[in-house]
């Protein structure tokens, strides 16, 4: 897609200066712009604008001279919005690859693309404009909304329900059995895994992420939430709206994460933990089973604790060698004094 600078500024609701009729066709980084590319600036980046760029989105107080500028108080946000228009996600056109297998009673809306070796099982319903990449499996009875994009190798187990404009990246597996077993003392018996998964509108799931079906209920990801690559979400987890979860995080069963929470990479959740809305949890933190992480703060560490407390403890941890040496010195001094008093 392409837009003039004037058109982009109008869609963003921003003022601009320069050549409004110049056509912008792509976005790029500050280091390698092209003559028709858009870049953004949030603070000073050297002595001048990038050479040869088409347009810069920048704050009014530090906009570079001599280039086309769209003025914005939040350049990164407006750059992301503009990037979505210049590089829109794929849209279905109604193509069906000859190698695809579509059940006779599956319902496909208008303009649904079905790629090579994709499989749509009986009873599935797929909304208009959705794109199924190569090797995608849509299981029996799955329901997908409009405008979804399933990249190659995505697997939807039977009964998964997905809203509109959902993006699933390559290798994501939605609806596999949860890890639930009961021991009789000698062997493990599989606990029923007969629930489902619901992904609400505008969710995006990263490559090779797995979301297990509920055991007897539903695993749910709320509208607008974004989940990175290689994340494990266990059965009966409930994730709220507009939650962000970074890579390699593992969330144990029946955990609840509130709206607008931010979860760093490699965070581990014990089962039945609860994160209240708006919480930020730093990378590699550990949340114990049943732990409630209260609203209104940033948390870090294992076990997780408020960031200020974590910093104080971390500072003390770095002084442990000196503290140990001082303690040993005090122990020797006490022993010397005891010996002295004993001979007095």
C-alpha cells in the first residue's frame, strides 16, 4: 500500500511540513531509509536527519530540519499505526489450493484462502476474509471469525473458538490436551481434557506457542492480548483483555491474569496464581502456586515481590562476600574475647 504524506498525516490526525504529495510506500529503520520510506524519531539521534528518507514522524520540539515531517507527541505509536496501513496483514481472496482438504459440511465465508495441504475438518466454520496458510489444520467443529490469519503449520484441535482479526503465527498449537493426571500410587490416570479454548477478537499468538484446552471448562485469552513465541498456557487459564506476554513464559493451570497486565520473558507461574489488572512482572520472575499479585505495581524476582523490595534484596545479595568476611572476622574476635575473659 502507499499513501502521500498528507494522507498519512490526515489519517493520524497530525500536522505536517514539507512535500505533502510525496508518496510513502514503506517503513524503515533510522539507519537505512529509502526515498519513499517512513521513519520515526523519539529523541535526538545524532546531528541530523537520516540521509534520503521520505518522511520522519517526530515530536514538534525535536523535529529535524530539511526533511518532510509529521509532527506527533507519540512518534512510535503513530509510526506503528502508519506501518499497519502501509504493510497491512494478508487478506483472503477466495483462493483454494488443489491439495487442500475441506470437509463437505465445513462452512467457509467469502474470500477465505486455503493454502497448500491445509485441512478443514467437518463442522468447522470460518469467517469471511480469513487466510489459512500451508499445512494449517482446522479441527472438527472449530469456529473462526472474520479476517483471521493462520500462518503455516498452525493446528487448531477440535472445538476451538476464535474471534475476528486473530493472528496465529507458524507452529502455534491451540487446544491440545492439558497436563492433567491423577495417581493411584503406582500409575497415572489421565484426568479428562474435554473443555475448549476461546481466543477473543484481535488476539495475536506467536510462533510455536501452545494453548491447552480446558480440562472441564475453558481456557480463554481476552480481546486484544498479544502473546509472544514459545509461550506455554495450560488448561483453564484465563487471560484478560490487552495483556502482553513475552517469550518462554510458562503459565500453569487455572491461573488468572487480569486486564492490561504486562508479563516479561521466561516468567514462571504456579497453578491457581492470580495477577490483578495492570500489574507488570519482570523477566524470569517466579509466581508461586496460589499467589495473588496485587494491582498497582511492578514485580520482580523469585519468588516475585515488589520491585523496590527486590532491588534492596538484590543489592544486599551482591554484598554477601563482604558480609561473610565481616561475620567471620567478628566470630574470631568473639572467640578471642571469650578466651581472654576465661583466663582473666
